[in-house]
C-alpha cells in the first residue's frame, strides 16, 4: 500500500501501526498540503457487515468529539470497497512507548497526563460515549507534550445495543475493569477504572497484574486488590494514592462516578506535586491549572517558570478568602497534601504540621517523641515507632503506648487510617477533649483491631465531638516494636 493514493487524494507514505481491525498509515493530503493519519480497514474483514458497521461507527463517534485531548476525525471514505478514516496526524510517540523508554514517569508528569486523558474521556462521556479500551497504547503524546486519546474502535454509545452488547468482553485485559472482564454492563466508570490503571503504570513503570494468560489477568482485576503504589514508589503522596485507590475500586459504588471527579482531585494533587518538586520534571510541558475556573473550556498551561506559576496560584488563593477557607478543609497536614473524598463519602481532616504527639503515661512519658511528626508528614519513607520491647507490654506494667493527634477543635471523626511496615500489632482508637494523665481518662471509640499493612479503623462516637484522637497500641504481636508510616483521620 505504500506509495498508493486513496481516491486519488491521500498518498500513503509510511505504516505506523496495525491492529486486529485496521492498519494506520501516515499519509499526505496534497489538497490541503498537510500530513494526516489514515486508518485503513483490513480487506479480509471489510465484507463482514458487523465489522464494517463498527468501523463506520467509530468515524461517526469520534467526529462528534472536539477536544484538544482527543485525536480529531477529519474525514471518512471508501476506496475500492475498503473503508478508511482520515485522522489528525500526531507526531510524537504513544504513552506506552514513553513508559517503556523512561521506565516510569516523574510523578507530576504522570498526574498531568492522567488529567489530560481524563479530560478527553470526559468529552466523550459528555456525548454518551464510552471508550472501552483506555490504555497507554491508545494515548498519543505530541511533540509539545500533550496527551491525546485515540482509537475509539470499540467505543460504545450508552444508548446503543447490539454490536458490543453486555456479555461480550472487549478491550485489553491489562487495563480492563472488573465489570467488563465479567461481561457486565460497561459505563463511563469502566473508563475511569482503566484510567486509574494507566496512572498506576505511569507511576510504577509496569501494570499491576501479570499472569500466564489474558484471562488470568482479567480475573486478577476482578478479585485482587491493586498493589500499594506507595510501596512500589514511596515518593507518591498519600493523596495521589487515595485518588488511585478510588479510581480503581472494584465495586462501581465505591469508584469515582465520573472522569470529571477524577480530574478535579488530580488537579489538586498536581498543584501539590509541583510545589513539592519546585519544577515540572522530564518532558511534562503541559502542567494544567490546579484551580480551574467555572467554564467548560479545558485550557492547558505550559509551566515555563514553575516558581512564578506557583507564586501566582498562591497569590490567587490569598486573595480569594473564601477559597482559602474551602481549601483548608480539603488539605491534609504535614506536607499540605490535598485530601480527597474517599469512597465512603469521608473527607480527610486538616491537621497542623505539629499535630502528633507520643503517649506513654505508664512509662517515662517518652515514646519516640522526636519522630511523631513522621506519622503525619505525607511521606511513607519516614516513620514513627514505639520503643523496642523484648517482652510484652503488660509484663512491664503498661496497658499500652500510643500516638495521638490534636485536630485543633472538636470534631466527630469517623475513621482512622494508618499504614505500617510492621503489621500484626493490636490497636484501637480513643478520644478526649483534654489529654488525660492516664488512658482511663480517654473514651474508647473503636473496636480492637489486629493491624494490617493498610488498616482502616472505624470510629463510633455516636456523633460526639472530640479534639484529641489516640491510637492506643496494646499488643506488639510477635515483634519488638510497632511502626507507623502514615496516620490520617477522616470525618
């Protein structure tokens, strides 16, 4: 086909990709004197009515979309009975090629690309279209560093039935949502799940699940938890990990409802990541607005001077007093990591940077006091730990030891989350409005929990408000000490 022209107009110059349904060529359009991409349907399936209709529907589908992060459809035609789609030619590389080349992307860059992909998907969802095959191979990165979603070959209208009906699994299983793997109804939340998996791969350099067959991989998406991204990459913030967790929730009831919701939380995360690094790393030339306006326009911002950009954002925040108050309720303590609404509708409690304190009322009143803030700094590479005990606490005359946080004013907390590299110890949550001299002065507000690596302890205080919340450790299990990487309260 190289060197031939379609309908005496589009001259095929180079093969740039191939799939099960079509081959993509770089072509030249002499009429408008520009390069285009031609998706040419394979001749051996062009006689299949279903395949032909799916191909034509892709052209109609994407032609309805107009967005800077979606590859544009220019035209559709047939040559000698073989249909083809004329697309915007994007010079650059696929996101998959970029990940293979770099291993893993800088955190800010990965978040920026996820935002751009999410915005492109939001545009499609606004037209009631689900992509169904979101993966790095279907994201193009142009020479300016912008991400563009392409290949809507198996996209489905939410009102359509038939060609991709419930019960038929389509898509790449490395990124497939649990409901799609099971042949259930596919909605925009399925694209949200796949976007979360793409973000995981950008951050870690690899997909979360591997197996001997594609079916086995799909079943892992159905039944196994996504690996802890912070264990694979400790510099990932707690808030970014929380966004990823909610985007890839197995049950749709616990997952983000829309791509717009994911984008909104990622924008907050991006502002923090840029602030932490002081600059945009790698080739992430499109660092997006962290505080979008109320319009529907999606305007990327190139970060030519990151420090000036950050100063501008902070200035705007200072000027917008109402916005400051709002952001304060959505910001975790420590590094100022933005909180995100969790799956159960909970919001992280904003804490001062010095909110944590140790508690050892039946000992020397010291339990690693110099490291208490490590438990709330948003960094899993730093820990607070108890002292080392060669015997159980009770034999030393201690009911327990712990760590408490001062939330500043009385609130009704509903959950305490923690991560630890030393699972197996027993702990519970207590609360008070003044720090008592002994644990008997606290009110127990949770059941005892044998703590796992990532533990969520439900708090039941009957709506009563408290200022201080204590993680009380009563049994170290089979180890000499307990360590806390991160601790957070939710209400």
